[in-house]
C-alpha cells in the first residue's frame, strides 16, 4: 500500500477497537481494485464522540464505520439518515459528502445477504427465535420481517429491552409478522424450540471461551438453521449445532457483507466480496 497526498481515508470508530477485523478486508479490497484508499481503526473514548465526528469533517475523512458503543449515540451528530438507519435507530456507516455527514445502516442488509447467499436459507414464511435486544438485534429483526418471516419470538436477559424492541417493531410492522415476547428463562423449553425454523444469537455472548452457553441446539428440530452473529471464534452454540448436524453459520459473513455495502457507499464501486473473505481467511479468521 502506497499512501500519497491524494489517498482517501476511511475507517472505524469504536471503544475498544483493537479487535476490529474491518481494516484487514477493506484494505485488501482497496489494494485488489487499485483504489487509493486506506482504512484505519480509531479508538474513541465515549466522551470524545462529538469531537471525533467534527474531526471527520475537519480531516476530510471520506467514510467511517461505527461500532460498539456508538451506533445509536452517533445519530445526534449527523446531518442526514438513510431510511433504514432512521427506522432501525442505529448507524454503522457514515459517508462524508462534502462536509455533510450521512448515516446508513448496512447491518440489516448485510445480515440478510449473508443468510440467503452464504447460508442458502430463505426466511420467507419461517418462524424465528431471536436472542438479544441490542443494536444488532434491531437491525436483524428489521431484516427478517422485511424478508417475510411469519413469526418472530424475541427473548433477552433484560426483559425491558426486549419489550422496547417489540414495541418499536410494532410501530413499523403492525400486521406484517406475528411478534411474541418470550421470558428469558423459557428460552430452552421444548415447546418453544420445536417450532423454530431459524435461531439467531444476536448477543455478544460467545465472544469469550468462558462465556455461558445460552441455548442448547440439540433441542432444536433437525431442520432448524442456527445463526450466531459472533464472529471472532467458533462459539459453543455453533459447535453444538454442528455436532447435532444442523445447518449453521457464524457472524463473519455478516461482517463481510455489511462491510461490502459500506465499501460501495464510499467508493461507488462493487465490493470484491471473495477477496475480502480470502483476506480474513489468510489471517486465520474462521469463515463457517
Ligand atoms: N457479525 C456482524 O457483522 C456483527 C454486526 C453487529 C454486531 N455483531 C456482534 O453482535 C454482538 C451484539 O452487538 P450489539 O451491537 O447488539 O451489542 P449491544 O447493543 O451491546 O447488545 C448486547 C446484547 O447482548 C446481551 N448480553 C450481553 N451479555 C450477556 C449475558 N452475559 N447474558 C445474556 N445476554 C447478554 C445483551 O443483553 P442485555 O440487554 O440483557 O444486556 C444485549 O442483548 C456483539 O458481539 C457484536 O460484535 C456482529
């Protein structure tokens, strides 16, 4: 990579950020296409978020990905939102258009592309059990309902957050899908599990080897598809799903597709998804 006076800078803000895999596959894609761009991780302390956004303008940074814990908070510093970012209430991509900061959410489309293209799973008419009610769960529930699922059962450790997400969804999709709350303590009950076509773990649980195992995949029927959006390792849920012979996938493909969509917003060029995946594989990241 050769950095010159004309090199365009994009990057990611988060706290912490050192674990980010995005620089690996974005920089590989820029290099492959011969684009004069560089992708840089920026560790931003929460109290510096406003200053960091002003710096994006001041330094003429072309685009920024946004990760934990800023996806919701960043909205108040932006000039405009895409319809998806506005309805989900979270931004993971910012485009600096001549000083105007526009916020997008590519997690929604990134999730559905990974599920349908890589997982070969068609969500239409299916029953889904979704675990989690954080930013990722918002994007994923929007994606699944728009893709035509029949029923969404939502559970989360903090009940209030699950109920908040459900009432948010009801505002947008009143009659489009059956929306149900499930008490967290009932998540492994056989009468719930036997009706699940697709299970999604949208929590951060599983990132560390000593994390609790929240779901017992051996209780799912043989045709259940298990999707764990954790992407830094093969989680215990995925390992158990594989052992049971269920179709399953981890979060790396969602990471790649949401990144590919950000890439396209910034560069106006089609993202080389296979090159991005290869770059991660070469770094030892497990693409399931
Ligand atoms: N693959 C991808 O492209 C992609 C994209 C976005 C996010 N992610 C990953 O998805 C995960 C969630 O991200 P997020 O933005 O939604 O984070 P978040 O807003 O902080 O939400 C975290 C979620 O995890 C739950 N949780 C955390 N610790 C728990 C525990 N010990 N037991 C039960 N539930 C627990 C939280 O439950 P409470 O509400 O009870 O706290 C909440 O539902 C992160 O690991 C992130 O890296 C992956």
